[in-house]
């Protein structure tokens, strides 16, 4: 559905693609964390672990944004659907 010049389905898919890229990056950070931790680099491991947490927060916000796209499209379309 296109609302206010935005195809909401495509926009939601775009947000999901960003989330997938962040998920991949998080996986790489996780691997780097284990390398640092196994190598006895405690400070580096700690920073990488914090990075993982921040990436998890980003993914949660992206998930919320994807849900909000549909909610806003439904409320701003001016169309209401009633069961008859």
C-alpha cells in the first residue's frame, strides 16, 4: 500500500534488510569477542561485548520501526475497514 508517497511494504522490507545487515555485523563482532577473550585481551573483549549489546539495541529499535511503519500507514491513510 502506498501512503503519503511511501510504499509501506517496500519501506518495511528496507528496514528488514538493514536489520539483517546489523545481524550479520553482530555475528562478526561476537566472533571477534571470542577471539579477544580466548586470547586474553580482556579490555578488547569487554568493548566488543558492549558493542554486541548496542547492536542488539539497534535491532530492537529497527523491529519497532518496522511495526510502526504499518501502524502509521493504517492511521494516516484515511481509510477505515468495517466488517459488514
